[in-house]
C-alpha cells in the first residue's frame, strides 16, 4: 500500500532538522518548507537513476538555493544514491563529511552543480537547458530528451544574475526548464517586505516565461502546477507558496528558521507536531522502503535508453562528446604548420578567431558566444550559425549585455556535458563575470572565457575600459588557467591547452592591437604548456632575464636587442601562464629564471605578484595606476613601456648589483 506523501516529506524534514541541530549550524527552514514540493518532484517526475548518477539522459536537478543543502542530501540518501551515506549526513558541515554547508559537485557525483552564491544555480540551469536542446537537435529524442529542474529561493530571484539568465531563457524559449520558486517571503533579515515589493510573476511573464502558482503544502495543487508547467512550451516559473520551517510549531514562518539550528526544544516540538517518533537520523523502514521504490521508478526508462544508445549509429560520437574526450585532430596542428610557413602580424583577438576557425571545423562540441561584443571579441567563425529558439542546432549564442549570465550559463553547459562553451567580453568586464569564473574554477567546469582588449593597448576608450589589475586578480583564483599569449602561435597553443583541460576553466587575455609573430619556427611541442619558456637565449654572457607576457613580449625582445648592443647578455622569457609555470619542477623553473642574474618583469598591468618571479632585487615594469584616454602608442610611451625607458633602469640596477 502506497504511503501518504506527507510521511515521505516528513522524512526530509526530520533529517534536515537533525543534521542542522547536530552541527549547530545550517539552514533547516528551506528544506522543511520545500519538502512537500521536492517529494512530488522526486517521486513522480524526476527522471534519474540512483545506480548511475552520470546517466547522460537523466533530468538535471539544481538546488539554486544551496544554503538549504540538507534538502538535496536527504533526497539523495532517501532515494538510494550511494552518497551521501547516513554517516555523511550525521556529520553535516563537519571536516571530512561529503555533506558540506553548500552542495559541492566535486564531493558527491549526483550534485549537478556547486551552488550557494544565490542566483547562480538558476543561471547554470539555463545553460544546462541550452545544452540539452542543442544536443537534442544533433542526436534526436532517442538519445537526448530530458528536463532541467530548479529550486530557487526569494534571494535567487533578487540577485541580478537571475534577471540576466531568466531573460536569456525566455528569449531562447527553453521549455524544458522548470523553476520552483520557494515563495516563503523570508530572508535572513526578516520578511521580504523589508527590501522588495516587485511583482515577480509579472517580471517572469515579461521575460517570456509561463508562470503558475500552487500551494506548496497541498500535494494536489503541486501536482497540477507541475503538469501545467510541463505541458507549456515556454520555461516555467512555479510559484510555490510555502511556510519556511514548516513543521516547527513555534518558529515556522519566521526568519528564525532560516540560518540557524532550531534548538533542542523546538526540534522536540517539531517531532511532536509532525507525529515523528523515530530517534534522530532514524527513518522508519516502511518510509525508507517507499523512498527507495521511488528511486527505482525510472530504471525501466534508463534501460530503454541504453538499448537505444547501443543500437544508435551515433553512439560512438555521442559518448565521446558526453565524456568530454577530444578527437585526435583538433585542427590546430595544421593551423600551426600554416603559421610557420606564413607568419602573421595580427592582434591576438584576431589570432584567436583564426584558431577558432580551425577548432570549430574539427570540434562539433564547441559553442561560442559573446556578451554583445562579437565583432570586438572575434568569437564567431564563418560557419557558425546562431543558436535560437527556432534552431537549437546553432553553435553561436548572442548573449546580449549579460556578462554574468553568460558566464554562469557557460558553466551550466560545461557541467551538463557534451559541449565545450566559450564566450567573450572585454577583460575589464571580467569584474561582471568574476563570481561565475570563480565558481567555474571551484566546481572544475570546462568553460573557456575569451577576454579581449587586455591592457592600455586598447587606447582611446580610456581608463574605464583599460584593465590594469584584472589579469593579476584573475590569476589569484585557484584552478583557473589564465593565459596571456604573445602572438598568433602562442594564442593557438593556449587554445589547445584550454580545450584539453577537463578539470577547470581557462581564460584567454587577448590584445586589440596588432603584434608581430615572435615564434617563426614550428615547435614539435606546445611550449606554452610549461607556462613559461626561454623564447630567446642571451648572445653575450647572460646578466639579465627579461620575462614578459602578451604584447610586452615584443617589447622585451627589443629591450634585449638594446642590452646586447651594450654587451649585456639578456634572455627573453615568455610567460603566458603563471599557474602552469608554477606547476613545473624546481629544476625547470630554476633553469628558466636563474637566481644569480637580474630578473626583470614587463607587463602592462599591476606589478603585484611579479616579485614572486623577480625576487626582491629584481625590476618590475608595470602599471600601478589607472590608464588614460589616448592612442595606444602614446599611452605606452607615457607609462614607460619603451626600450628607452626600461634600459636605463636595468643598467642602473646592474651597476648597483656589481658594486655589491
């Protein structure tokens, strides 16, 4: 005999309040308030298989309101996933437990995305829905036919990224995307009346969404709302009127349940109110059996899909793409051969476009885009058609002026699998993208950020558009590979490295101004893979190492020429990626940057961090102030990025060093 769904929902409530109480830390209110909605979703609608969290055609579920992490931990455990275990839940928020304070996709395989920074989960879900429709257009319903579900809170719908992402989803008509809004009118500070009075359903209708409301504690109302949402061709917002902390008789409906344990007395009162007699962390066997049966509900669908996949003529290509494996030929070897035969003096943003022509022809999984700067970022190649609501097979997305939304959606696409997203904007606007870039690095998403106009070299647009501190600040993000290539060859090599990274994002900082090709001879290996390498060895006895990135490598070569003319031997080192260089063994690093000679860094940005490579006694040529509005050549002269300005500093330092 089937159990009442409220009994199943109360199991979620019990685990949530027990885990938060044991940790004396966490957010019990949201899991308790949304337990009824989640029960209907997981027992009646969600297409998933606890025995295979990586099933390629599973529905994606994203808990955008990640502070309520005990909701997803309870759901996964109850439906029969291997992780988290009951011991993991008992140790919620403790060192070593998989049940971190917010859901982490790298700790538990069934967690689709790392969430917690509000709004980003919803925005990533938009990317997942894009990926599903794009792959469906290529592989058909037999292999790709799933939905994306989201639980979002009031805070998610307040964050600005929600506006960007929801607008994009409505524009693209992503009808497989369904968002449950936990409409409980409570934030940490108290009632939402303190801070907002907007008409959220009207806003979503204006985005082009379908909107339906339900009583989040009435199972028939929840079912009817979901049925209406699934039937509508537009993305759907399901406004679930809920009571935060439902079941805690003295605290439900108040902010007291939002971000703190209920307390021993209130947990006891909640157990009595819910008629829940079991000990903490104990689930009655009939209820556990019902949950496990619900977890097996989609197993026949999974088996049918396996049969279709085995019989499909597209099986090998589909699996390759979903597993993130690159084909043997990415198009770049032939491209590099051509550059050796015909050197080019072009901006690295243009070099990136040429590399992408080769890449996109060889890799059908790439999806490009730009935040309204396509012609400036050079991210669209000739044969890329736009991805639209009428044609999801397109491989280029016009994101509009939505830098944050674009970046978060890219993360969602990367996490979904089957596609490799790249998207562009100006480097200075990485500030708008930064939370998503950070989250990409944290959750090891294979997103590629193309950031052009990378220095004062962009010229007349002035200091508002001239990045100074941005490259340095981005290098500080763990697991983000930041590349600043010096020419067309390095740009191609950095693209190869970015594509090959399966455990984290990459960012390419590219110039607006033309740069000469500093590497003419075809290298048998990808020199940028070392992070830094000796581009040219000293002719005279070596006394100086000039280490530079991007457009300043050309300046370093000219400076070395001037020094050699004075009998001062100077190596020139190109360092396109700090983090890759730091990962090399000590012997290699010591060979490239020997301690006994003067080391000089040259980069048109802040000098912070370069002391790690130059040492205390080295010279750091950079820009520790904002730029100005003028042609690029004038700016480089004004701020000392010339041979005439740099050489005297070096000779003076060498004289001082000699005196010592």
